[in-house]
C-alpha cells in the first residue's frame, strides 16, 4: 500500500516502531514502540528521555538513516529518503567526527562542496557561521587542537551550512561552558524567529525549558508525556503572588486570612538561575577589564 504524508507539518511520525533483530532475524530489542507526533513548521521541539529510551533511534528514522519496522515518517510531506528533503535538513549528531588536521574553515569548505554551494557563496556563509559560533579567531587552527566544546561549535556551524529548513540537534551544548550554552540557546531562538524548525534532543532539561515550545518524553520506546511546556509544567492547584517588599504588612495580613480558613501559604523570594548569575558576573568582570 502506498504511504501517505502530512504536508502541513515539518515532521510527522505516525505509529513509528523499530525492532532490532539478531543474526537469525529474531526480535532482539523493541527500541521504539508505536510512537506518533508531529512538529509544526517554525517550532522548537524537544525530544527527551533517559538513556535507552529510543531518542537516537527515532532521530535516525527521521533522517532516513534507519527504516522503521512499521509506521511512517515524513519531512515536509515527503519521505526522508528523498534527496530534495535531505537538502532541507541540517543535522548535528551527538558525536561529530572531523578530520583533525583540517581547520574549521577548511572543514566547512569541504561540506560546502558536498552541498554544491558556489565557492563565493560558501566563503560568505562560512565567515558568517564562524562569527555566529564565536569561532572566527580559531577558524584557521587545526581541529586536533580543539577542546570538545570548540569542536561542538564547528559541528553546529556544519549543521547550518546549507541554510536548512529543519535543524536536528542532538546534545548541542555537550562540552560547552555556560557562555557557550547561552550562545547556542540564543542561536536556536534566532533560528525559530527566522521560521526554521528545530528538533532538540538534550539531557540538560533547563536548556530545553528555555527554548522549546513543545516536548515529547520517551520512556522505554513509547511516549510517556507530550505537550507544550506551559501545559505540562503548570501546577494548577497552586497560585504564586509576587509583591514589592514595601507591602510586607499587607502580605502578612493576606497570609493570616488564608491560614485562618485552613489554607497553606508559602512565602519565598524569587531568585535568578545560576546561569543568569554566572553570566551577570562575567559581564561585570568584562566591563571592569575594558574600563581599565
């Protein structure tokens, strides 16, 4: 029977199942079990789950690197195996393997050649991506000298080289320092603002919370939860009120009235995240150095 595809979604997975088999074709591992979800165009979507939950297998099926045992995958309404679809996709794997004797600039030139990008356009694009990933100064150093975090920046630039409509990022901030992670999150937001579709897989849930519109959480190959972050994280049985400290007496009075009727009130002071505090300190130090 001929497969049908969803033309409205950037990504559509329908009843996706993958069973790995042994040498004698006997079922060995049910990696993905009847998973269905879709990703709207221009959306930042999180694919989450513990190790062994089926995230990498799902991503490989979306990319056409693995064929599902059953079910259907479509990208922009077509099979992921079609060349015109693959030209629209940028992929940053969890582990990138580059030629260590090449520089980032030479590496990106190599990939630009695979995409048949004209030389002049490629040089402009490479310069832009090296700047966006803060790699301009290191652009002509051999990759063999790089830390894992710096190599991840090259992997991100490579994933964006063909100006893809769908960007799949597998642990994009692994090995990066807090400033690097912040830069990657800002870049993801810029991509979404430019109507690009981003599929993000990460174990750093705070980062997912910062950038994703919706998420799917995989557990043992099936979907454990799915929805927008506001829907999934909202505690509907609680309300938080934030007020200026100038109104301490009124706050205490309201707290007393609620507790008098048997309710419970917890007063706390809002705090910034550690990442926000870290970036603020770094900015202050940089301003101090520049003023000397």
